[in-house]
C-alpha cells in the first residue's frame, strides 16, 4: 500500500470510444501525480488490450473480468484492485476537467486525518465545503430548507477514497453490491459507526455527461437503490426516510407518473414496497396503495393510462 499515493480506477464495459477519450484526457493532465490507472473491464466485446497498448504507458494496469459480472459487481471490484492509499473512482464517460488531478492532490494534503472520502463537486453543482463526522450530519448536509439534492450522492465520478481509513468497511461494497451503488456503502457504514468522516469540496473535477449508450435503466437501478432500506443503520425513522429520499433520484409522486407514462407498475410496486410503504404517512400510503391495487387490473390501468396521456396533452 503506497501511503498518500493516488490511483485512478475506471470500471468499464463496451465503451471503447468513451474509454479512449477519457484516457486521452488523463494523459493530457499531470500524469506524474498519480501512481497508476487501473481499468476494470467487465469482459468487453472489443479488443481492449489493443486500446490500452495504444497509449504505450506502464501507468495503465488492465484487469479484465473472466465473464460479465454485471455493472454493480464490477464497480465493487474497484475497491479490491487498488494498491494506493487514495483512489479516484472515475467513470469511462464523464469528462475530467483541467487541473482535476492537481486539485485532488492538493485537497488530499490539506484534509483532516479521519477523512475516508472526499466528495468533489461537478460542473453543474452548487456544492459547498463541509465535513460530516456522522451519518446524521451527512444527511442534513443534503437537505437544506426542504430542498433535497436528489441523485448527487450516487454520482460516481466525484468520489475519491482513502482505502486505509475505510479498510474495515470496504467489504460492504461487495455485500451490498445488489444496491447498484456499492461505491457509497463503505463511507455510509463508516459514518454510521462514527469512525470516519467525509469531506465535501466545492472544487469541480469532472463534467457530468448523461448516459449515451449502455445498459443503464432507471427501473433496474431504481429497484437496486431502493434496497438500501435493507441495510442496518443506526438511524431514527425520520432520518432513515430522509436518507432514502436523498439516495432515490425521484419521489413517490414522480414514481407514479413514471408508472403511468410507461404503463408499468411492477417496478414501482417493488420500489414502493422497499421504501415508501414503511416511511410515508399513513394517509398518503392509503391512496398510493389504492393506486397500485387499481393498476393490477388491465381495464382500470388502460383507463388511467389514457387519462394520463390526455392530461399531458392538455397541459
């Protein structure tokens, strides 16, 4: 383990063009500030060995899965193959900004010793500097004046980890990989135990680009994220609801609209049963469950779906 060393870990699958462009951006940066770039390839169909060889650099280490282990498991393996104290978990398609590596190194040198993860900002973020020492303060940071910054927490490419501080919690990334966001489980468990802290930085290091191809599906990822309700945490009921609201990218009302839009209630029922069923006020839960029951019948579902389309057209 290289103390204070920094690696970049990139999980990837069948994104040849994006990976090439990402590596090109990295090599145009101050490459001497990092120990290595580790590519965790989820058994892509193209010749990734040839792509890596084209950079002619001993800074790149390629780890290729023997078969497709699915995206969430591939992300979890990033914690296994790192050899440095610090690593930047970077997607293959979110573009890094100029001086990103320098900014990360500078932040590493100045943070308190108990920080297990730095959450940097992205270009469209209004994130402010803050250090959370426990899970409650972490949750409060994301909820300000009843405004919830949904989805930001699960964004991967702004996360820089300290593997030494998180050593006792890295295994949870594998245990809870089925949440589809294993990258946030170690820091959540560490904060819950009050053993590590997280630094939120106002420095931008990456430009977010919406997924352009691949197997991303809100229905699939949303079902996975909703299983965070299964993870034992030392939170009161009110804080647990706040936490789940932070993680989920949409609330239950948006989920109903999603179900009507695509005439699909199966995924909604799973997410509802994992989260909202236990934490919504009873009067709201009553109406939501009536909706779910009604959507079980094809005729009623067709009527609701038609009314929804008319409503959207009029609106």
